[in-house]
């Protein structure tokens, strides 16, 4: 939570800010939907590419050789979090997402 108050994280999370509470988030909930289109193993070359990319991608990730990056498309934040029991691996939600 300490990191949530620092930039660029606060700007990304400010929609979750509640006066008198701080950053409020919904653990155990689906907060967005997306399509996973690729999975790339981290190499020094890929990490250098991410460092020079537009935006704050590098600050938000753990880019170390040997890890993997998920390439997402069509990412959409949900209007309201949906309570869901997840899994430690990739899983698909079989309920309705609005």
C-alpha cells in the first residue's frame, strides 16, 4: 500500500481513492477483463525494449531475465468489481461481465 501513494502508481490508482479511507481496492474480485494474446520470456533485449516504451510499463512490472510478460489486448476496467474465487494460474471467468 505504501507504493500506491507514489507516482506513477497513485495516478493509475486514483479512481480507487476514497476520501478518509485512502486507496480502496477489492481483493478477491475481478476488476477488469482482457484478452491474453501472447506470453514472452524476458531477455535482456526485450527488457531494454520495455524500458524505452511509452508510458510507465517498466515501473509497473518485474522485468527480470527468465520471467514472462503477458501481452494483453482489449483491456477494459469493469464498472463494479465482481466477487470471484480465482486461481494461482491462468483461469477463465465463466460468469457474465458487464
